[in-house]
């Protein structure tokens, strides 16, 4: 067996691949087109837009802000995520966004909707949060604004 120390010249090869770097580079609110406040509670998601956001006239998919949110295509969307009660996890499988929702701590996620097709996406809770966890479902609609 050879017990020589690791050649430090090869340590430079140990790094995160570029696709993972963006996960930690959440844009500041000033760098985004829209900030959506997300609140998780047993067993629902609640969404609200920033105060000065004017909802486009053709955004008609959501009749309520509970379990439904509609955002414009071609925009950088920042999600400020909070939980009211227990640990939850905000998960949009098709887009690859997953972030814990922790009581008392705001967590962040973001998506550039230019990188995905307009349409309907499911939002799940990916952290067991009690008896009705499996019913904690919401819809994200990415719509071309008029």
C-alpha cells in the first residue's frame, strides 16, 4: 500500500460543476422581475405578489391566491418562502426548484421563466408535514403576459 499524501496539485480539480453554482446565486429583489411571497401552512400554499406588481389582464388561471400562482413567461421570479407551522419543502419537479420552508426563517428560490415553456406546473410539499401532507398541492402557471 502506498500512503503518500494527496498531491495538492490535483485539489484544484475538486470543485462544483458549473450547473450547481447557480443554486446559491439567488438574485437580489432588485435584480428580479417579480418577487412572490410564499407561505406554507398545514396543508396549503399561499402566494402574494410584491405591492407594486400590476397583474397582466390575461392572467385568469387563479381565482384565489391559495394553492395557485400565475407568473409571466420571460421573467426572473424570486420566491421568498416562509412556513407558519412545521417544516415544509417547496418543490416544482418539472423545473427543478426545491427549497425548504422553515418556521421563523425566510428561505429563497428563484426561476428564470425564459428557460421553461409557458404552461402549468405542479408544486408539491416534499417534506412530510402531517396527516394531509399528500394533499398539499398547488399550481404554478407560467403565462405569456399581454
